[in-house]
């Protein structure tokens, strides 16, 4: 018999409405029929997206929220049916490490007071001195100094506060510890330390863990068995390695495809499954399979009408899907969803590289008649502007403004202009101002105005520079 067994556990929160008299108008189905078992000394990992009911299930095991239906059996005792007085003494065998280490510690109590409070409530230690010695022993196991007893929670770092939360659970010598996101609020380096600490404590003290987490890499490292939850239900359960190597449920496939692979070659070849649609509301879950509204392998026969049960496909691999075997064998093809390649940033495939080379060759051929200068900011058509009017040789890529031709763009023929030798034209690029239209469509009058404005600015700057000398 397993140490901890959950059989059809349901946690429904009523939705009430009314001014004078509250009446129940619906329910939020946070947990809806979860069955699992945890062996002694085992670590069971529970994963799933936010809002799927993982934390609510953990709180239901400890009776921090009431169980609507089902059984929570710890070592042969149904915790869900225990009276409040018996449950208080029985809760010593079940402890929890909360997600927010600072929020779970009383800021007005020092560490000794926080850790000794539960010991005094359960009659552990004959006096405070004996309890203090036991607390120091536990603090040494979690890597904290003995002088931390007189300090307050705000004086510690995030990793140290999480170690205090673990120590608070350990001082009661429990059989099962529920770890609710124990490392999600910590830095990566601190995460590794806390995970290693949990493993060391499990080996030395024979602990049993139920680990709730989002980080799939952490869950795989620490767990023996992994369960995947979706919208209040358990959709797949398997040994850790088997689940990661061959997920069977469509939701687990999409979840695992989002995990990055440290091997660059494998990362470039693999594909990621993008689910369509939004997560349904737990207050109004869809009929039939809860996942059929987003499932890429949805079928019209049973998915929308019949809710699948967890069935064993061999090797302890349980899946809640009508067509899991057919999907695994390839008999059923994907009908919706989107599959995208998970290409690393900066890596270009062969097709994209050949397209880029082809575009470069076409650009070189089109520019054979003359180099096309890049367009300048502030002009509508790559106008050479005042630079061409003040002495530049070419008004555009293909035409020569000073040679009497109509300035044109690259690749266009230059035609003789009767105005090229107009009286008053000066040499060089100033012919562009008298010969009609420049490359950007500016007239000789506009260019002349530009020259005049430039001359006035130069005169003004000279006067400014001479002013201090005259003074």
C-alpha cells in the first residue's frame, strides 16, 4: 500500500450572488477528480500551467481547503474525514513548504519563535532549551548558522528564507512534505542549492515529497514520477525519464516541446507545437475531454462528448486520452495547431541563405548602369538636395548634371537638354540648379534658394565669430 493515496479528489468553490441572501449560482471546479499515489521515500512531481489546480490539490491534502469529494489516505487513514481535533494532531505528519518564503514567515517573530511554535503545539521537547537545541541541529542541516535564531525574516536573503521554511517543516519530523514551487522565487544558482538540499535531506531522513512546480527541468531532476495536470484534471502520469522521452498526451507533447534542449544540433532540428485558443474557465469547463478545445489531434467522434479516464499503456504510463495509442503510432494526423521550428537566434537555414544571395545578385545586376546612393533622411525620393546644387558632380546615379544632360536615376538614359548651356550657369554641380530638374524633382529655383540660404548662414556665422575680436 502506498504512503499517500488520492482517490477521485474534488475541490469545488461555490460562486455566490445576492445582496441580502447569498445563493449559489455556480462552482469553480479547481480540482475535479484527481487520483494518484505516492510511495514512501518517493518524490512525485506535479506540473501544469498556471490555474490548473496544482496548489489547490496540495492544500487539499493538508486540509487547508475543504475536500468536496474523494479520499485523501495517508498511511491507511482518510484525512478528508478526520474531525478537526484529530486532524490537528495528525497534521504533524504532513507539512508544506510554501512558494513565497517571505510571505509565509511572520515578520514580527524571530526565527527561534517561528520554529519553536509548531514544536510547542505538538508537544515536541520538554522545555524551550531542549527545543532550541533541536532547532540548532535542524538549522545546521539546512545550512544556516546557529546565531540565526535571534534574527528576523527580513534580515535574510531569499534563499536563506526558503531554507527557514524547509527547517520549519523538518522540526516536526513529518512523513510527507508538500513543496509548492520551492525554487520559483529564487535565483538559478540558489535554486540548485535548494534542490540539492532537498535531495540530501530525503536520503538522510527518508522523506517523501510532493513537488509542485512550473520548471520542467527542476521537476525532471528531482522527481521519480511526474503527473501532468490540465484544468483540474490529471491527464498523464509516468516515470520521469519515460515521460520526457515519450510523452503520450497531446497536452504533454506541447508542454515538452517548449523545453529548450542544451544540444544545439537537436535544438535546431526539433519543432515546437503552438496551441490555439485560450485556456477555458474552470467555472465553465468544456464537456468531454477538457483539452479538446485546443487539442491538435482532436477527433469528432468522442473527444467533445466523452470524458477520458486514466488508463495504463504499460510500464506505469497512464494517459487520459481516447486516441493516445493511435497518435503515438501515427494513425491519427494533426488536425489543428501550429508547428514552428525552434531555430536558435542568429542561425539561418540554407533556403533563407540562398534567397539572400539571389537578392544580392539581382541588386548588383539592376545597379549596373550606375551606383545608386542610399536615400537621405527627409527627402521623398532619394533627393541629393543641397549637396548636388553646391558643387556635386552627379545629381543622380546615372546622369551627369554638369555635362548638359537631364539628371536621371540609375539605369535610365540621359537625354540632352536645351537648358543645359543656359546663360548664367556655372561649372560643376551648379549646372544642376540651372538645367531644370534634379534627381529628386527639385527645380533650379529651389537649388538657388538653397545656395542663398547657405550663403546667409555662412555670413551670419562669420559675423558671430568676429564679434569677440571687435569687443
